[in-house]
C-alpha cells in the first residue's frame, strides 16, 4: 500500500517532487529486516484540455487562451502546495478550480459553436509516480535504469550506464549533480528534476538514428535539396516566457523561458501583421519565428521572475554554441510552399504526464549523432557538445494555418514520405542546436513545474513568416536537389 511520507523542500528555489512511501508486506518495517521503506517521487497529472480542443471560434479565442493559462497556473500552485507539505485536499481544491475555469471556456465557445461538454470530464487530476527513487533524507536517488527507453527514435533501446567500474572510462564519468562525497548529499538541481535517472552515457547508447527525421531524403524519386536560414544564436538576448501559439494575449503563458531567433518582436501579443512588420536576425530576410525552451546549467543561481525562478526554473541560461535551421524535402517527391502564417509545434511540453504520443524531443552528442535519446539527457565525452534536434511536421492539410489544439492541421509523413490522406508534403524544418556543457555539469531544459524538467518534455515552436519569394526559392532549391542558404 502507499502512505504519505511528507514532502520535500527545494534546493536553490526549485520545486520538489512529493514523496510517497511504499511498504513491502507488513506495515511495520521493524518486524522484518527485509521490509524496508522505498520512497518514490510523485507529481500531479491532469488531462490536457488544450490538446482536446477541436473548435474555438474567433470570438472565444482570448477567453480560451486565458483559461488555458489559468489551468497551468492552478496545476503549478497545487504541485507547489503538495510538495511543500501544506496538506489538505489539494487535488479536491484543484478539481474545483479547474471545473470553474473549464466551464468558463466552454461557455465562451458555446456562444458561436457547439458547447464542448466533453471538456467538463477533464477537471479531475491524479498523482503520478515519476519513477525516481528518493533516498532516506528525501532527496532524489542516484540509481539508473528505473525507466525503459525502448520507445526511442530507433529500434534499439538506449542503454544506461553500467554500475560500478571506472567512471572516467564512461564518457562523462561523474553523474551530473551527484556528489563524490556521499556525506555531502545531492547538489542543487536534483530535487524537482531532473534526476540522475534522466541522464545516459552516450557511449552506451546503441546506434538508432537510421530512420527519419535523421535520415535525409534520398533516391531518384525524392526531393533531396536543402534550404538553410542563418539566424544566429540569440546573441541579442530575445527571451520571454510567453507562448504566442498556445496562449496568445497572455503574458507568461508558457511558465518557462523561451529562446528566440529570427523574428525580433515575437511575444504573447504578436500577430501575423506585427510579425510581418518586424526586423529579423536572419541574414536572408527570413522573418519567421523560431523558439524553444532555454537550457540551463544547474549551478544554484536563480532569477525570481516569470518563466525563471518564479516558475521553478533555476540556473544560468546556456547560449547555444550553434543553431542550424534547415528545411528538407520529402522521400515521396516534390514539396509545396508553406502558407504564410503557418504555426507548428513539435514535441509536447507536458509529455511526462500526457504520455509520449506527441513527444518529439531528441538529444545526442557531437560525434555520436547516429545515437539519439528521446527520454534521457546525454552525458558527452570531453570535447563533445550536447545536441538538441527538433524535426517538425512535414505534411499540411492544405487549408488551415493553425488548429484549435495546434496539431491537427499538420502531421508527420510515414518513413516513405507519404502524407496522411488529405495532407500534402511541405518542407520539413529540422533545427539542430549544440551546447558547450562543461564535463560533470548538470543541466536541464525549462519546463512546467510538475513536468520536473524531464528531457522528454523538450519541444520547439515555429511560425512561418518568410516573404513569398524566399519561400518559393526554398521550395525550388529543395525540389531541384540543390543546397541553398
């Protein structure tokens, strides 16, 4: 059975996972030497209302956007209360709050469309085990291998570092955040995520990246060209915690900080007209918006502002060493131009609690990019950089630049490049980011608090604002098999 064992406070201002204790057999652990407490971390898991939306009239968009942002705030607050040991019926209060917010959203939609009564069944939340063990003092354990990575990119499961042996022979050796002196306890960043279980030595990962999106289109029937926009590494420091795609018109709608390149003015209040009137960091005049959650070095620093320490994201922001934005063709043939204003999200910021149906995070190391990790951060050897790759959907429904849940208007092709019925092939955006992470340093992607900075929650966002002539040039290069920048 499970009984509450209290909660954890955070190191460095982060949020802690809730501790529950599993008792093996007899409820009195002192009656048998083998009956010991095993503490497991838990988090809050709620149905994703935004993902279930199917129709949002223009008249209801702002109200729905505000509602989605409110739901995220409510979950974050409940998680903080639960992990802070405030007690009481946290999930009961959360359900009441969510019911009221969802009802308001449904009412706004019902003014000009069918009332989405199915949303009301999504107010209740549960606790979810994280799979991370907690030590006797309530901190994250250091054992690897508590979760399978068999749902990674390729056919082979990623391997976890072997136990024992000489860590200096295992790429990164020292596990980020793990103290060499066991009496010193865990370093900052272990509580509230990520845990040591979220890292894997890249040397132990089997090659698995032969399938798309890592295998570029090839062969006589494919469109094999590429088009690259050079837009810098966010040297201008364009950051905010908004999400103009999911929660437009709401400040701090993401509850984590985004890195931006390309369009210089993107924030929660941007629209197609303001984006088209903006300047850009891209050297070719590409006005498109490219953004993703920042990666942080977990060094104990904290900025108490929205998207950072205010939302449980602590540590120094790491500027990418390089950013490559490349558009590729289709294995099945020619691609057509993207419509201006097309919005695409790849990955799922809530994949840890939602499940991996929309997860599309990919992690590796330079020199090892035939080995991709989906639910682990990589431990890279000396001189090797951490690599994040985002491959975006490459099929479009031919009609809509967005959809109510921001997903159903685009799709991925199959491995042969065939799009779902009714969809057509468009250039596939593939973003590749590299980072210089000193050996032994712990790092994590920004996330919603209850997602615990899990690598599977990584995601990328894109709004096409290319001038028409530039998009046509890109399509021509790709379909002719040329390589253009």
